[in-house]
C-alpha cells in the first residue's frame, strides 16, 4: 500500500512538472551555440541527425510537404548543417524559430538583446533580401542608422573581413564588441516583407513555409473553440483567392485587414 502510494505521488509530480513545462520556445536571434544545443535537444535518440518523427515533435513539421524543403539533399534526415541553415534563415528573414514539445522544456534562453538589434539592423540594410549587405545598401541607410554606422572603425571595409565586397550577418556580429550602445537600434523597424506572414499569424505556420494550410487552420480553430472547426473549409474558401488551398501572406492580409506587422 505504501509503495503504491509512493508511486502515485511520483506520477502526480511528473504530471505536474510536465504541465508546467513551456509548450514552445521562440528565437528571433541566431546564435551558433544555441543552434547546436537546440539540434541536440531535437535529436531525441542522439544519433546526430533528426528524422521526420523527431522533426514533427520538436519543430512542428507535421507532413512530408513541410519536411522536404528543410532537407535539401532528400536523404530523409536533418543533419546539423541543414538544421542550422533553417534556424539562421528564419530569423534573418524576420520570422521566429520555434521549438515545441519536450525539447522546449530544456531549450536555452534566447541570445542577448544586442544581437537581436544587430540582426534587425542587418535586415534593414539588406533591402534586396540577399542575406548580404552591399556597399550601395550600406550607403542608402536611413539618417538614424547612418549615424550609428558612422561609429564603425573603417566603415564598410572595416566589417568586410573576407574582402568579398559584401557584409554577412556573422561579420555584423563584430559590432557587439565595437559598440554595445547599438542595443538602442532595436527601434529600427525593417521594411515589411510582402512574402512574410504578419507576426501574429506566424505561430499558426507550423511548417514555416509562410502559408497557412487547411490542417494548420483546423488546429488553430480547434484551440480557440472546437465549435469553430466546421468553419475551416468555409474560411479557407473565402480567403483563398487563387484556389491553391493555402492562405498566403497577401490573402491573410486581405481576409483580416491587418497591416504588414
């Protein structure tokens, strides 16, 4: 009887701990050390690669359609390089990188705010979304941003360490040491990307393809109120102007009337 009571208490404690665990961890700043840690957490069987089942439980990639773009060599696994590229590209494009499930409970905290400011500055300068900043883009900075960039020793060439005539995000990270006061630059708002979902809808996009599919819409409606689930196809039909059975950023904005953010 005593043993049974002890086992019941242990089970209850485990359930309470699980209920208190975070449902997801969100990252808007890229950091290679954090990326490696997240990869290890998502790799539940510790074989140094993430299979579809692990990706589904940790990254929300619920279908092969969502998994395939993350696996460019189509070998059925996400290796660290592919996982790291997925994380880095999402945050560089202004989207959160989200970890769900058991991995979220052990996820490390988001990197420092200065790094977030630098990434936001990088996105603002990278007007053509090429993931690099050209001399022309550097010179076209807004007056507010130009006054901050004037503090960079050597200017553009001072950051272009590899001599490529382009500045990459990793080169921008040197500014964390050069002048931490750029933390104030987190007020710089990057231009709206018409190909990106509004921020309030990005958590709905579980596979990160910048579209809301019927399953994702169904899940959201069920979370709000199960009684809304029968309206899934009706809402989709009303907003899906091109008939591809997906809601694009443009269609979402047309349905809700929300602005770029």
